[in-house]
C-alpha cells in the first residue's frame, strides 16, 4: 500500500513539474513577443515613395471587343444527297476553288446521259431540215438578189435625176438672180442719169437768169460788155450739158429695157428646164416603183418555204431546249462538289462521309484569318472620340503581358436603338493565326492628352488621401482633390505640391505623424 502511494506521489510530482515548466516557457515567450511588438510599434515605418510632379496624362476609353473573321463561308449543298467524301477537318487551310466535300452524283449522272442523247437527236433532225430548206431557198434567193440589184440601179438613176434637177434648177435660178441684179443696176443708172439731167436743167435756168441780169445791167450802163458776153457763153455751155445729160438718160433707159428682156428670157428658160427635168424625175420614179414591185414579187415566192422555215425554227428551239436542260443538269452535278470561294481555315465540320446533307444545312465552315476584325461596342456619347485610322491598344487574356497596336478601319454609322451602342471595327493583322474568332480583347483608345501640373501614382491614393513623407521623416496624411486620371496615376488639384514625396507602398498600417523611412535608397520620381 505504501509503495502504491509513493508511485502516485512521484507521478503527480513529475506532472506538476512539467506543467510548471510549460507555463514558465509560455510566459517567457509571451513577454518576448510583447517586447518585439513594442519595439516594432516604436520603430519607423518602412515605406516606398515617389516624388509628385508634372506629367502628361493620356485620357482613354477602355472597352471590350470580340474577334471576328471578315469573311465567313458556310458551305451547304444546293442538292440534297449523301456525302461521299470530306477532305478537310478543323484547322486545315483551304484555297479558293478547292473541293472540300463531294456528294453522290449517281442520279444526276444518269440524267446527264439521257439529256445528251436527246440533244444529239435534236441536232440530227435540225441538220436534215436545214439541208432540205437550203435547196428550196437557193432559187428564191437568186431571184430576189437580181430584182434587188435592178431596184438598186433604178434608185440610183432616180437619185441622179434628183441631183441633176436640183443642179439645173440652181443654175437657172442663179441666171435669173444675175439678170435681176443687172436690171436693178440699169434702173439705178437711169435714175442717176435723170438726176443729172434735172441738175443740168436747173443749172441752165440759173445761167439764163444770170445772163439776162448781166444784159440788163449792160444796157443800163452798170456792167461791162464782157460780163454780159461771158454770161451768155455760160448759157450756151449749160445747154450743151443739158443735151448730154438727156442723151445719158436715153442710153440708161435703153439699158433698162435690155436688162428687162434678159430677165424675162432667163425666167422663161428656167421654167422650161424645170418642167422637162420634173418630167424626167417622174419617169425615173416610175422605174423605181416598177423595180420595187419586182422585188416584192420575188420575195412573195418565199411564202412557199414558210413551212420549211417554221419546221427549222421549231427544231432549233428543240435543240436549244435540250441544250439548256443538259447545262442545267451539269450545273447541278457540279454543285455536288462543295468548293471554297475564299482562302481560309476550316473552323467547323458538321458532317462526315455517309451522312445525308440538305440544302441550307452547313457541312463545313471556313473563315478567313490572315487578318481579323476586333468588333467593339461603345456608348453613343463616345462616338466623337473614335475615328477611322485611329490607333488603339489591344490586350488579350490569352497573351498576358503583351500589347498590340491596330487601327480603327470601319465605324458603324447607326447605333442600336435598344442598347444605345454603336460598333466600330479594328483591323488586326494575323499572319501566324494566333488570334482566333471568338476571343475577347481589351481595347484602350486614347481620347486626349493633357499636361498635368501634379501627378501621383494610383496606388498612392487610398480613400481620397495620401501620405506625404516630410523632411523630418514623419508622415503627413492629406486629403486630396483629384482631376484627370489614366492607367498610371491621378492628377492632384489640391493637397499635394510638385516635389512632395508620396508613399506608394508600405508593409504596415500608417498613421498621421508617424515616423517612416524609405525602404529603398533614393526616391523614385
């Protein structure tokens, strides 16, 4: 009994000793930890800072787009039928004109052979009918050609008569016009002679009156004898002038009579020639009518071959119909071969050999991938910031850390009335086919660049405040008013001045007035 109690006592002593040792250890660790925490609280905070200063801020528009191929070809047959072969699978490149799938042409082949036989038979019947008609038409055509030649000769003679009549009439008219001109000239000369005669007579009267005055003055002793004699001599001279003027009038009147006679003769000659030539023209026209009647009579004989012509026309129609039917079947058979019309890559195969294909059911889908479109939707109020040719920046989740530049190629002029969004297309070259239709792209378009006086990094602003490291090593928490922003920082309108060191990174919570030290030598601007 005593040994048992001794064992229990020893065990209890050991247990209590272990508990006491453990408690002492924990207390020592807690005290050490508290000491370290107190040391850290009193130690300066470790921070990373940058110097605030001026920088150009690029205002931008961030959107999301989807890659689409500019040309998508969905191949489906025009004829329902069984698929014999499909030579491509997804990812295979194709070129224009390449046969990608072939449907069973058995039924159409039989129709092609039947229609070829029908066409050959129709051509044979047409050849027989054409040969029969040719021999019948030869004689008729010969007669017609002879009559047409005779009619042409008569028409030529008629035209020659018309030209002769016109020329002769013009010549006679010219003669009459010339005679009329001579008559007008003779009349003008006669009038001039009469005017000269009247003037001479008036001068004679004046001369006689002057001679009478001189004679009276002489007789009264107021004038010399010589003056009276000179005045009488002037009367004699003027009488001779009047006589000469009278002869001129007589001669001019004779010229008028002669010119009138010539005019009458020219008019009579023109009238006679006109009647004769018109008679010749009527005779030539009658000959033309007679020749044309001969042509009509020769052509009337063609009615005998009307039946031949109708038969040949019907057979030609039969040949054309048979040829059209054959071409239509051949075209349908050609359509059983599904060909690519674009250069691209197979992106979907919806059937296999042995399947039944129907019109409108796509068997293969081919997309052009040498370059692609990134289709982006944007609010209509952003439309003024997007223009054709503008270069934008693209990023893809599939290519982390990489950026791509591409221009805006097309802008949809109409917006969706429901979503109030408009679309624009960015052309992105894709020579290695790394970009695939359906991929999402993050699109950043720079809309404006502004020179800001004070800019701080985005990570420096938290809850509308920043911490500024002062020259004495303490932190100053300041509220800031921000303006423009871009992906890298904010424009600060109030709260921070250019040259201030703002905290961008810290490993512990910061307080206003707290001591701090820069974790890396130098301040990054």
